[in-house]
């Protein structure tokens, strides 16, 4: 398998001889620099031991906290509080909403290796248009959680069992603004978590639904 992003390449192969032959052929066509086993790729750090690979974005987390001047934050144990759901009507409008949007954009990139952030980041992303002081406080809590869990991430394990197992769940009309539901899922390949998502229910108009029914008829 070959993964390419601009001029960064990851190559995997079960047989070392086949892998070397492939790299040699590429090197004959393009100027390559073989950096050996993967350690860092697109802001994702990779650590290896006898059980498999550990992924994290600790360096990215520290850069994010430093950029927004929040390395001094006191860590907390959870990314969100339990209680009243966030609403568009909570708090007062922010004087500079662009800072909130920038932070949420940075947090969205972290969800590539942090399934524990998916729900919180998806919820905060719903208020990008008109963020308030309450939404800003909720975003700061996520940053405080990151301060204490900067190097958390998934573990890609060795496994002889490669069956696919999925789990999903949804609340019922949890949003106080539009009564739409929030759904989430996670998928395991063997014992390794490989895919996850937390997403608000999409709006489907009556006319589009009727058109789909006519198309199926």
C-alpha cells in the first residue's frame, strides 16, 4: 500500500524484500530519501513496540496551545461538562469570533487521532457562525483537557482476527435549537479502532424525500 500527500510518502508491505525492490524502482524514477520506519507524518507522531503502533499528535497540541497563548491552562479530566446542552442563545456574542473559529479549526484536525474529541468538536463546530462567551468557555475546556492528554491516541495492534465490528448510537432530539438528533459510530478492524464519527442529523426537506420515493418507485 502506498499513501502519498504532496511529497510525503508512506509505503507498507508484508515482505521486506518486496518493499525494498519497490523503493529501489521508485528511486530510479524519482529522487527519494528513505527515512526508514515511520516516526512522523503530517503532524502525527508514530511510536512502535512489540504490540504494534501508537499514534498521537502531542507536538501539534503543544503548538496549538502555544499559538493561542494557553499553555498555562490547568488540565481537566473531561472535554465537556454534563448538564444543559449548548444552545445558540447561550451567552453574549464574542467581540472577535475569528479566534474561536481558528481554534475549532485546529481542534478538527486533532479528531484524526482523537476519537474522544469527536463529540465535543462536532458540538462546538455548530456555533461557528455566531459564537458566544459560553461557547468560548466550552472550547477552553477542550483545550484544558488536551493540556493533560496531549499524547493520547489510538493503538494499532497486531491481531490474527481481522473481522470488522461496528457500534453506533444516537440520542433523540437533543439539540435545544432545532430538536435534531446527534449520531455517532465507531468501527474496529480486529481489536483496532479504525474509524469513528460524531455528527448532527442532516436536514432532509419534504420535497427531496418525495423525489427520492418517486425515483425508487
